[in-house]
C-alpha cells in the first residue's frame, strides 16, 4: 500500500523510525494482519517487519493476537498519536535534565580554570539563530552605553524587536546612540520611538552617505560587525570581537560618521 510521505514524516517527528512509521500506518489500513501480510503491504522484508513489530508492541502502538497464525492489530491512530506525544514529553524531560547537568558540569569546570583577565578574541558567526541569540544576550548585559550603525530597514526591525530592552536600558541610565543610513534622507516615522526619544540619552543621527557596515558597540568593550545591506541584524554572517584594538577602531569609525550625521526629531506615525 502507498503511504503518503507526509504521514510517515509526521510519525518520524514524534520519534518513530521510517520503517516503524510505514509499518504502523499499513497495519492501521489492514486492521489486523500477519507479519507476512504486513511485510508485503509495506514493502519491508519479513525479518525487519518482525523486529519493528516487536518495537511497536513496546511503544504500545500494536496488539498481538495469540492465534495460529500469529496476527497483529494496530491501536487507533488517535490513541497512537497520544501515546507518542506522551512518550516524546517524557523524553524531553529527560533531555532537559541531562542538559542542565551538562551546563552544571561545564560551569564547575570553567570556574575552576578561571583566569584573572578576559581573553581577547574575534569570532565569526554564520548562523542567523545564533546571531539573534547573541544580540539579545549582549544587549541585556549593557551597563553604560550601546552604539549602533545600521541601515534603515535594520534599524526599524531592531526598534520593533528590542523596544522594551532599549527602554529598560534608558531607564537605568544607559546611553543609546544610533547612526542610520537613509537614502535621500527619506522621511521615517515610528510610534515605538516616541517614548524612547523623550529620554535625552536616546539619540539618532541620519546619514545619506553609505555606511561601510552594520556595527554595534557594547559598553565600549565588545563589537559586532555585520554584512552591509542586511534588513535584519542577525541575517548573514557577523563578526564579534572583544579585542581592544578592534573595539577602539570601531569606536573611531562610529564617532567620525556621527560627527557628520544629522540629528533630527522624528515625525511620528499616527
């Protein structure tokens, strides 16, 4: 019997193997059947079918009918899916506990080998998800200042996603400065910027000239540099560095462009 790929894929996402998914679904269609009949229907050899049937019995997805010849019956799909969900939840709990133990072990190991001075390094991050996580993590640790140079699309996305975080930083006295490349000095408006701009520690300057790259400076201690022209701060590969020379060079670049930017009030959207 032909089983849709999407059907077996769904069961695989719940923890079954490809052959287990195929045999279980074929057995549902057959109602009840011998190993030979299930083997022919699923296109899987008899030996493998018998081994899979044993596993499905352990999972509680099939019942064995003691008769001659021996037959198997699948439990209803709704009940089977419920059992798989419960099994996956139990496995997730175990995985979470092991992950917590892993974190605890490595934290203990790192604290024992802690050195007095922080190592300077530059890393390249290719994953968008990892970049997004790093942006959130580093921004949450800012104490005194955050400097960023970006493109209009990226700036707009940043303000929408990190508006609450920016407000939190301003409330505790941190300084936030943004340089935004706006082609032709086009008008820009945003309701979210209203509460931010009322704080004197929040400043934005616009520049018509193309900026060399997307740049963020965290407390003058760490720098993120991204590819030019990206709409989202985590898109594409980025470079992160706490190297003092790299940070100083980035600060100089930011200040040079800041000095020629135009500081102006936003026209807020209604």
